[in-house]
C-alpha cells in the first residue's frame, strides 16, 4: 500500500480516508468512497478507532467530532486522515511514531477543530 503511494493525498484516496465530491450545477454531494483497497481501509479504520482509547490527541479529535453531532463511524473516518498524516510522516522520514511531536494543538489546527 505505502510503496505505491506517491503522496499523502493518494494514500488517503486508496484507503478511503478521502471523500468523493460530486457537483452538478448547483447541487453538491459528498459521499463515501467505495472503490478502494478494502484491506487497507479496514486496517486504517481499526487503527483510528482503537487509537482514541490510548492517544490523547486522537481522543480529542474523536470527542470534538462527536460533540459536533457526527455519529461514531463518521468520527472514525474524520480521525483516519489525521493518522495517515502521522503514518506518512513516519514512513517518509523513516522514524518511529512519537506522541510528543504530534500534539493535540497541531492536529486540531490541521483539522479545523480549534
């Protein structure tokens, strides 16, 4: 999965962490992407879902999303791209994940939650 991706955006598309927007005239629809690598999507969603129990910044993103009225599956899909940013950075720099550099304030600003 990672070997074929040339950018974080492409990785998000392949793992269903990017929605599909369809526009026609004045009508605009945002839907769930179905043509994806299903195993990669399941792995990413599992990581995102379970991370909210052990990661402070993931818990904040998940709880903020739920407070904005989103259901659990939608909140996990919102958390997944945040994890992809971390995974992509670790893979590109060949470093291990360290919670400190990925603080809550940085992630919230990226997601527009602050």
